C-alpha cells in the first residue's frame, strides 16, 4: 500500500499536510456530482413512499393487493 496524505481547507485556511493511516481514497469530483444528480430525481418517478438521507434511500408501501407488491418491486 502506498502512503496517502491529506489536508483540510475551511474558509480559506488550509491545514498542514498529514499522512492518512486508513480510509478510502476519493476518485474525482464528477462522480459524487453525478450521484447527486441521479438520486435527486428518484422521488419524481417512485410511486411508493420514499425517504432519503445522504446516500441512504428507503422505500415502503402498505400492501393491500398484488398491485401494491408489483409497484413496490418496480420502484
């Protein structure tokens, strides 16, 4: 494993460069942006109840018939 470093910036102030012992390296800026654009449209085409927070999405529906089952599966 290669050594990784990081620094943090906040309101124009940047910390010193520090070695990171663990964590997941970030890819590019475009990937999180594309993820946000994708998930922001979810409530527009989901028919069941939906609750979203960060990268977690929950769907639920009261099942009263086979149509409800199929709708939840489709969502």
